[in-house]
C-alpha cells in the first residue's frame, strides 16, 4: 500500500479532498471550508510554521485515496517541556488496520528522522488548534474548531500501538434552563466587587483586544497539560479571524480597576450556515454564507475561552468565571440563542469541571489524545 509524501499540487488536492468523500454519508459531519484547510498547510499563511515544521502524507490503493495524516514538530512544545515529542494530525482513514498502520509508520519514520522519540495526537496542527479523537458523542455535529470522526478510529489507533494520554470533555448547555441558584448567588456576590467592570470585546480594536485575551489566556491556562502560549504571529491571525466571526455581545472581558482579570469568549456556531456548502466558498458559496449570516439567526454558540488570571483568583473574585457565565447566559437568552457547547476541559481538572457542572453544564462529548513511543 503506497504512502505518498505530499509534495505536489495534485497530492495536496488529494489530501484536502479525501474527507469530503470519506464522510459523505455521515449526517453529523460538517464539511470544513476548503480554503481554510488549505491555508492550514501553507507555510506562508499558517503561523504554526514560524515555530514548527510539518509534513503531510496520503495513502492510496489502486489510485484511490484511502487515508491521510500529518506529522509535525512544535519547537515551542519541546523547548517548554524539554521533550523530544512529535505530533500527528489530519488523520483520516478508511476502516483498515493496514492502511492506518502504514500511515502511522510514515509519520513516525519522519519524526524519528528528526530526532523525536514520542508521537502524540491527533492535533491539527497544535494544541491551540483542533485536538483529540472523538470517542464519545458521535450523534451530533461538531462545533467550530472541534474534531469529528468515525467511531472506528479509536480501534485503529489502539491496534497501531497507541495508548491514552489525556481525555478532553465538551459540555452542553441549554439556554432554556435557568442558571442554578447557587451559581446566581455566587455571581451576585462577585458583581458588587469595587472596581469590577464587564465589557464587550471591541471589534474595532481587535488587535489590542486579542492581546488582552492572550494575556489572560497565558496566565489562566499556563499550568494546564500541554499548554503552549500564543505567539505574536498567532495573535495577529487570531485577530483577523475572530473579527469575522465574533458576536461581541457574547465575547466578554472582566476588568478590575481597569486591569484585565478574566475572559469569556464565545463564537457563534457558524457550522449551522455552512453545512450544505460542501466546503466551497466559490463561485457562489461566499455569497450564500454572507447572506445567511445577515438574514439567518444562528441559534447556538461555543464558549471556547473561560478563565481568570492567577492574581485574581482570591476572595470573592475567584467567582469571576461564574459571573461571566451567568452574564453570558442572560445575554444569550436575550439574543435568542438556544444554547451551545463549552469546550474543551481536561477530564482530570476536577475544580473546573465541578464549576461547569455547578453552572448547569452537562458533559456530552469526549475526545482522547493518544501517545506512542517511537524510539
């Protein structure tokens, strides 16, 4: 079974097009925008390549694509954790142990040639992008920037020698259900703290705002498993991307005496309006998308960032995340959002998960990160 190194336009096209064939009969798969996926592989357009390198492979059987995978090295990860870890991502495969094994062999061989001793994934391309393999919750579509895959993928990884390293949880919340009384009591206590202000993200100052979001993110998440801080290049790209999709009324920053203290950033679930485009923006997809964004109300959102800077995790301010959540809930109801997803959290982060449960979140999807020692 030949596995090809993607080094031509035709092979890149094969690599990008494969999922649209593989998942065509999956009613819950949302075809990603092809242009976006292409840019993720572009060394000139994806800031990952400023601090990492990646290669891409496709497997073929009698000329037909049957699988794909990426192998990548994040230099920032290995510098931070003093490891020789490589990652894999973009993994898609027919239900064949042989094909999966040969794809993983191709990825691991390249990583070994670069001095790596361990392979971790899936990550597309880093932990700040899409992470994990869906292992529970196949019966509903993914939210933006969350993975989706066939149920048989897990067995392909296990049979190829991978073992579980970490599980990630996605939580479902229903805007029609009231915020639990305990959460409301905590929020009311925090709300009266002197100097506290909750404001919306200003889309007209997005580059400044994304720096604030990054500042809180890098403090709040710094002790989390696998954490890698955003780089300046990633911040610039995030500012451009988020400006296009953010609803500022559900993207909030909490300040204490003018100092950023916490964030709660939700993004509208634009998957609701792109599913039938089959990934195409041209020639008519872009016009359809813009028209739908203006005329069709998106009914759900993904709360993707919720955190407090370390220096504000004391006294009553430790409840800032609860206040932001309740504020988000109330705004969402007024804006006619039906609910959505909070994702993702580490399964073993008991404090955070308890807090989300307290606020009415219900775990409904699980994603698994795997590892394999390769040298």
